[in-house]
C-alpha cells in the first residue's frame, strides 16, 4: 500500500494547524498508517511541496490548513485525481464546509474512512480554484481581512473589514461576457460592486454568497451585485450570511460554464481568499476536476445533485 501524505500549515488559524496536526499524526501512527509529513513555513510552500510530489506516489493527501493552504495545494498538484482530505484548521474553512466537514473529528473520520468523490473546479487565467473567484468590493474586504486576521477573531473580522472598506471603495464599470449552460453567449456592461464566480456556496468565513451553488453539477454560478448606496450595502451585508441577499434587485445569480470580464480601472481579484490587483480575467468550469474524500454519512450537502453517477 502506498504511503499517505500529510501537509500541514502549522500557523493556520493562529497556530491551530500545528496543534491539530500533532493529534492527527498521533492518530495515524496508532492506526499503523505509513505517511510522509510536510510542513509549510511561508506563502507558496504548499504549491512547491505538492508540485514536487511523485506521480502516483501517495494513496491520499491530508491537508491541515485553511482555504489559503488548499488553494496553494490545488495550484501545485500535478495529479488532481489524488484524493484530498481536508482539515478545517484555518481562519476561513469554506472548502472543508463545501464537503460537510466542520470539525476535526469529522475530518479525521473522513480522512480514514471517507468516500472519494469528484467535484468541479474553476479555472481562472492559468490556475485552478476550489471555491470562488471574484472581483470588486468583496476582494477589497478580503484584502483588509487578511491584514487584520492576526488581530481580530473570525466572527468580527469580515464585518470590521467591510465597514473600513466601503467608505473608500469606488464601484468599477465592467464589460463581461458569459456562456450559459445551453451555450448562449451574453454580453453586458454595468457598474458593479462585485462579481463572484462560485463553485461552492459559502465564502469569507460563512457568507452564503451563492446559496444554491453545487460543486457537482458541472456549472459555476455567477453572482453580480450592482452599484448601490452605502447605506444599502450595510443593509445587504448581514443578509449574505443567510443567503437572502438574492432578493435585492441589484443582485442576480445565474448558471454559467465560462465568462470573461474587463474593468475600466484596476481593482482587486480574489481566488479562494488570496487577493491581488487586476483588471480582467477569463474563467471556466472544470467539471469533476478534483477528487476529495467526503464524510460517509453526509457527503456534499445539496438538494440538486444532477450528476449523481459522476462520482467515484
Ligand atoms: Mg456548480
């Protein structure tokens, strides 16, 4: 039997990753499982480590970290059929949440006995994403949240970053073209607060930006939030946690297989919590692009699985 790989970001979740990894590796030793242990020290390490994995060298990969670590792993891995087991050790654990994994015990059980299933990935301008790719206000908020994440607890981090950000944010005018699941191509030009292209339903530590998103249906969901007054943004924000923001007239959600956009001025892009300045992107869905271990009892929580036979 092939060894397992365990990749740990010890500083994820302000040190939670390191403590969690110690318990996990002890459990693996007690179960007599042979594994190789890897630890990241700085940003980019998870991409370099997994990029150097021998093809077919491991039975599965346990990732102990947050969304940022998983983002780096998916960028690095050359073999995306290697089953991943996710441990929610980060500040944001939206990728683990996508699989119904919310705590360490469930994560460990899933790593040991979980069911491998295929989920879709997104592809954006040269790299994969697991959960979300976005442009606009939310990326600016995520950037501010990243700056403050060692100072503030998770529950207050995003609301605080939002309040700080909305007073300086200037909504950009954006041209975009999307492809619907039936192959129709639609072009629009609008002034937006943000556009989020979602594989999963949650981001930013629990916001349901796209309540109906399903990572197994072979399509991505495009959420566009158009320009609105600041007082209305403050009203909208709490509703995103419940997913009821979709009732605002400025918000639309539609299924797409691909899209591209170009803004009239630079803003911030966000890929699974990693942000950087940019002005344009081209995005498409990669159906069944990633293999993940899911809890035996729960699996991916969704009511609209249309590709039930697509799993493993
Ligand atoms: Mg989908």
